[in-house]
C-alpha cells in the first residue's frame, strides 16, 4: 500500500479550477518533485497535502489514514517554506527546537534531537547564532533541521532553494538529496527548476494547467517526454515538423525538401509528426558530412563548459550545444554539418 495517496484531488476557486484530478501514489522514503511553470497548480497541490488548502474534491491518505479534512497541526508534517520562516529573535538552537517545545517533548530529549539535527545539516557549531548572522544557505539548513527534528512522516518543500544564488543552489541540490537519503524521510518538493527536480528526485510529476501530464523517473521524463510541452520545459529541444512516408520498404520522415531516416517505430504513412532533438545530442561535423551536410553558424554563445550555436539549416534554425574541449570554436558564418544518431530523435504527435 502506498504511504501517501492522492485520489482525484482537485481545487477550484469559483469557476476557476487550479488543480484537476491529481492521482499520485508515493512510497515510503521516496523523493517526489512537483515540477511545472508558475500557475500550474503545484504549490496548491502541496498546500492541500499540508492541510493549508481544502480540496474541492478527491481524497488524501497518509499511511492508510484519511487526512483530507484533518487540521494541519494534526498531520505532523514537516514543512520548509520558500522564505524559510525562521524566527529572527531566536537562536538557531531555539528555532530548531521550536516544534519539539510545542509538542512538549522532555528537555533532555529536545537537546539531544536538536544536536542530532544540527549535526545532520552541518550546523552543530552555529547553535548560538541568530538567523541574521547566517548566510542564505545556512538559513536554508536551519529550516530543514527544524522540519526534520520532529521526525515527520512526510517532509514538504516549497521552492526551498529559490532564494539562493546559482552556485549555492546547485550545491544545495546535492546536499538536500544526501540529507534526505540519510534520514529516509518521504519528501515532496515543489519547484519550477527542471535541473533541481531531475537531480534530486526519484520521480517527477510534470504539471501543466492544473494537471499531472507525466509522472516518471527523471531520466524517462527527459529522454521520453510524452508531449511537446514536456520536451521544451524539461530541458531544451529543437522541434521539426514532418510527415511519415514509405521509402524502399522502410519509413522516413519528410520535412519539406529534406528526408530523414529514423530507427524508431512509427505509424501509418501520411501522419503528421513532430520530431524533438535535444541540442546536446547534435554533433557538429565538417561541412559535407552528417545528416545535414550544409549549415551556417548564425550566432554563438559561450557558456563556460559549453558553446551554444544557432545554425541556419535545411530544416530551419537549429540550436546545437557542444562541449568546450579547448579547441577553437566555430565562428559566425562558418559552414558545418550536423549529425546525430537515430536514437537521439523523439517522435511526438503534432498536437501533443
């Protein structure tokens, strides 16, 4: 039986439905991310799990207990907010101990559990400091320790890293996942950052307009997106529209005057399809070679570890991302070919 189970969860405000029929089963110890753009309903879904928002329909079960209408303070969940919500007049130790104090945990046990929680987030030397004396990453760790010290059945994270700078945010992604694995707490995280969701989660719930449109392992969401929206939201992609055709006993895709051979199963001839090609899976080769032998560099951008190129091709403008190997990059107006392996292409229905 699933540890956390959402069945047909929906939320409407008047005539506006912000969450529609979410079905989700989460196993004990699993890390699941709700991923989507602003306004897709992911935070509202998290708030319904927490008890801050009443569902319009559907049910929520936790370890076999119906908590759909239970008060937030009876659910016993740990929550880390986007702003951390630390008490500025309390020390780190007092902030972390707050949930234990309200639960009337004996003082000796409080001290031991706070000590363990601060050691877990590597802040055991900062217990006497105040939030204003900490960096953003340290405040985030305090909020995490405060949520974990009560030993919640589920940890809810609402955009927990969004206030950090880019480098610290990346570091904290791995730190967060490491902490979650060490304590084994079932975790639900809301984020709009696809790299954050992919790097930390066991499964990702991609949401669009209030619906869960794909629930899968991070690798499968990235490599096998079920719609054009997922292809371009979870990473970058090039879209190429074409039509399936038969040729010499096999099937090809005709894209204007260009014919592409594919090694993927397709459908009936005449069907319109959309190809998805990730920029990092396109290879720049010498002019005259590759599946697109004659292309022209129209712009380039240096990304440190990578070069991002825009090229004018027979299929239109394509983006190619190449590793920075230290060799001289292509210049604007240089000619090149573009190649890729057949497995790099993903075929989607044109209206997906």
